[in-house]
C-alpha cells in the first residue's frame, strides 16, 4: 500500500515471537549496519559474516526475553553484537582464523 506506515522495530520484534516474517523485516533493516560494525573490528570478511549471523541467531533465540525499553531495538541488537565480538576475541577464534589463513605461528607478547 502506498503511504502505509511501516511497523517499528519494537513492533517487529514483538510480532516475531509468533511469526517469522517480522524478524525477517528486522533483519533486512539492520543486517548492513551489524555487518559494518564487525567489518570495522575484525580482520577478514568471513569473520564479520560469521559474527553477523551469530548475532542475528542470538537475537532470534532471545526474542522471548526481549523487553522494549527507552533504548531503540537497534541498541539491543548492537549489544548482542558487542557480546559476540567479545566472546570471539576472548576465545581467540578471530585471531586463530586469521593466523591460520596466513599460515603464521602463534605469538605471545611479553607482559
């Protein structure tokens, strides 16, 4: 419909609890910004794509616990993204993948 108002992100997330289509719309709205978030923070595109997928999977599985608040849903999504990045960095998954791709041996830095 021309001129029809689009549902808000909050409405999409609440509706996604009972139907998959609203989450797809939410995904389409935010996938580029989440991917850009990771592309600025990890070495390679594969890691960025993987972390983006993990972020949306975690958001989808967390819908039952999502509670609208004063922050926009995009902030909730980016908090999940930051958590996924932190987990990946803590587990050295990102560095290990890049090191293997470059055929480099692990290095330790003296403290």
